[in-house]
């Protein structure tokens, strides 16, 4: 039977322990099966394999039909933006601490055989697009798989901002910030903030105030097609920023606003057929067994 995927790109991050060992083992495994292999450029610099071509992350779509990410959830998040833009499916081998997204164990590389044989399930995870603007002037656009987080430059400053959903005023917050999370991101930053876990198949968004001044402020869950706007107060002195998926802080201009919508692209996440989301939660969060 021909392989479901004939050309595979490998991505790994230097900060992840054991990643080079797993990458080299994976290369040997795929070569034995006559799979064409390309290395993402930064990964090629990490493992120094002259026998394999290195390809810029933004051009992987013309050189492979599957991405395998070796690392933790952060590594997969880092690759997800390029994968979604190029409509490439992704599978993760977990070398991190949690692994909600990267669910194949390094000791079980042989499970890749099942994926090569087409014995897998594909899950669509939607992303968010955040646009920062000052009035009608667009400043910058970013995308996020997990969350868009509003936070101050100084940790001891509160942000005052108003929340609008589908152009309807919801409330004004004085808080350390706000997390707008997808179901994928509900087990990330939002979970530590006391937010609910959203099943990945839910078409929903979570808005979670961070340490609000008003104790009655609670998380709210809305449809993923909602248009979220966070509008900074005129007298806000906190120098607010946003961060998308924990990346570099992006400053919001005075009296600026953040517009958040569902992105048109989705992440195609590959799982083995015996993947069980609740088993993953039970294991990663150390829930009690029956």
C-alpha cells in the first residue's frame, strides 16, 4: 500500500531536551521507509544533516505534504502558524512536559507507520486573528492558535478597558488584563487563570479577565464567530500590550483597541485513531482514576 504521505518536513526546537536524539531517530525511521525528508531551516542548523535539504518554514508547502514536530506544545504552536497558512497537516512527537497537542511518545516512533498507512484521524483547530489599531489606522495583525492575551508592561499596573462583542457593549474592566482563548488554548494560560476547559470540537471562544478589580467579573464563553473588541480607556496609564500564543509583546497605542476574530485558516492536527481527548486530560492533569 502506498504511503499516505510521501514527503515529510521535520521541525524541532533547540530549547527542548532530547529533541536532536528523537529527530535523528525519526530520520532513520523515515529513510528506511523511503519517505522524502526535508528539514525546516532552523531545525537543519540544529542537527547539521548535510544529506537532507533545508527549506524555509514559509515555503514548506511546496516541499512536503506533512509536518512532524518534535518537542512540546510550544514547539507545535510555533509551527502551527506556518502549517495553517499552507494547509499542511501536523503531527506532534512529545518531548515537552505536558503534550496536549503533541501526543506521540518518543519511544513509540513506530506509531508513525500507522499514519503513513492512512490509519489516523484529522482534527481541525481554528485560529484567531488579532488586529491592533488606533482609531481607523491599523497598526499590526497577528494570529494565534491558543490565545490573545492583553497585559500591562508593568506587573503592578491595572488596565482599564471596555469589552464589546459583535458591536454590543458588555462591560468595562479594571484588571491585570484579559485572555481570549480558543478551545485549544483553554488548557494553556487560561487554565491557570481558572477558566473552563473547552472541548476542541466546540466552536467557541472564552473571555477570561485576569485578576479583575471587581470580584463578580467572571469568564464568559461565546460563539467562535463573535467579533471581540477590547477598547483601552482614554486615561489608561498601564502601557497595555497583547501577546499571541505567548510570543513577543506588541504595544497598543494610546486609546487603541484590539479586534479579535476567527481566522479563515485552520490547523489540521493529526492523531492516531485510538486518540482519546479525555484520557489526555486525565493523564496530563493527574485526575483521579475510577
